[in-house]
C-alpha cells in the first residue's frame, strides 16, 4: 500500500484536470453547506442530539437489531444476517438466482461497493445497471467511486460528454448538463422497467416499524425499488435508529451537511412487500443486515466512527482530499472517514499510510454533523501502527533524530539558525520551488520561503520591545 499510495497520490497531484474537477464540486459543496448551517441557528443543538441518538443506538445495538428484525418480519419482509462481505454477496446472488433474475438495477450504495457486490453480480453472470447518474457514469468508464456522495466527482463535464457520446446509443447533442441527463434518462428508463430485481442501500433502518429509509436527489431509488418484483436492501447494522422521529432529526443534519439543502428531493420509507390493494411495489422484500467489521469497530475503540451518516462533509473540507481526490486512497471510502474505516476493512498493515495522510488540522471534526472526533481516531491508528512496527525504518530513524534534537533546546536553536538561511538560499520571489530533501513537497507545489528569524527569535524580540 505504501508504494501504491505514494504513486497514486503523485499521479493525482500531477493531473491538473483532476484538480479542476474536484474544485468544481467541493467548493460549491462547502459554500452551500456553510450557507445552510448559517441559516439554521439550532444547528449546535441538533448536532448534539444527532450525536446522542447514534451513541445510544451503538451502545444498545443488540436490542435495536432484534426490534428491527421483529418489526420488519411482521411487515412481510425477510431478514438475513451477514457477518462478512462475502456472506452478504452470497445471500444477494442466491436471492437473484432464486428469482431467475437476468437483470438487476442498483440504487447508489456505498455498502454495496464496500462488500464488492458489483463484482459478485458480474461473476454470477447477472447484468447490473447502476441507476444513480454518477454511478452510471463510472460504470460506463469501468471505474470506482471517488466520493461517497458524488461518485464521479473526478470527472469534468467535458469528460462525461465524451464518455456518453462513446457509450450511449443515438446522436443527441451532449453540450450541456441537461442534454447529458436526457441521454442518460433515455438509456436507463427502459432498464428500470425491465429489471427483475432492484437492490438498494439504506440511509436509516427504523427499529420500531421495521421500515427502510432511502434518500436521493434523482428519484432513481424509487424507480429501483418499486417496479421490480423483488427488492433487496443491503444495509450496515449501524444504520439503525429507534424511530421515524429520530430518523427525521438525523435527516436534517445529513442533507444540510451533504448538499446544503433542507431536505432531499426524494426521501422514501419502504416497509415490506406489496399488500392487497397496493398499486405497485415488489412482491418480495428482503433485508440483508451486514456487520463486516462494525462489531469489531465498537469493541476496538472506534465506536464513534459508527455515528457516520455518510454525508461527505469531511471529504469536501479535507485539504488532502481536495488535492488528490478519492481514488488515491485505494479503498472504498476516501478522505478522513475512509482513513479511519479502511484499516478495519483491509487491515492496518495494508493501509497504514492513510492515517498518516492527514494534517490533523481538525476541519473534518468541525464540520461533521455528528461530531466524530476524526483527528483523535486517526492519531489512534498512527499510534497503533508505530507500536506494531509498520512504519519504514527511514521514518523511524528520522523521527528519532528529530526527537534527539528537539529535546535539547540549545541544539534545536542552533539547527534552526542554520536551517533558515540555508532554506532562503533556494527562495525565489518569496517561494522555494526546489530544495534538497524537500522534493516530496516542491515536486507539485511551492514552499513559502521562511522568515529571516525563527519564531522564538521573533518572540524574544517582541518581548524585549514591549519592556522598553
């Protein structure tokens, strides 16, 4: 992972088009979120309530899981339990085969990506149709999502137009976003209506009713879950909430943090299969409750991460993500939240670089709608990685040298006094574009030239001036 992460991050930093694509979306997202929060004076109280709701459910997870199962079964649904990603995929494929399904529509679900469901369906020879517009884009491109809310964030509008011109049927003009959406609608509408099975995720699982809540802005979830005769829900066990009222409290936080709106275009609650007198809906309704490391997260000091609403705010505000995008992280989940989750899913040995790919500036925690202490959790992974000897010898040696110098004030001041003028030798117009041992930084960006005197020298001078 170390060499792979370094290579992926380097390639991302060297791609100017990627930076344009990331900025177009994340700048807009940050601006809209800030406006929505500023117009909601109750946000701090709502945030505390959201945190408490999630913590309560996580602490009593066994109770709410059993309550949800009982109420879901009472509504006519069938509930399946999957401890691992493989078990979840096996259950899903078995249900599709039992229904003799030839085609499956899938509403956007990061859990589906996490468990490898697209690959499992392909291996089973079942046609998979991604119905979310961004997921449709990356399916055509043969890529993975780069953002949990905007999976195709890494592509510019111009790149999408070229992709649709190559992959879609017909010769519609593709110069505007509206024309591209019309082209995707024409491609997907027939497949919505012809699918044998619809697979969705869940934003919330309502314990006291057994209902499943989905949230989209395109209506693709409703078209995925309603026309097919079989509806399969794959959901992480942390998605539970006690009641619909609790779900609505969390929805207010989720939507403002994700898109800056007060409510999404489509918020739907699904409860069981079609009943006598219903005009539409599936004849079979299956819910697969997936653990896949979540119980272990609760047991190993990462329970706070189970609060996550998957809003993407931490990604949009992360200074690292905004430079390298999501694919550089290598896992299903990118950004700060991904750097916490991926070591659980893939193992720390394979992903110990991710917790280190963070400045710990704290913006992610500031904007998290349920106040997840992401910097603290990332430091926990760093500490564990260090204790397990996963860091390279060169890094351990460099930090040992730094520790030796930093604990000796006189030596530290001497080193600083020598380093500052040496660094200024490489400065041009206030910036350093090339300097020995700084290539990791200056290869893709400039480094500000340091002042003539260090902080302590400036502080001493100011104190002396103040005493005069």
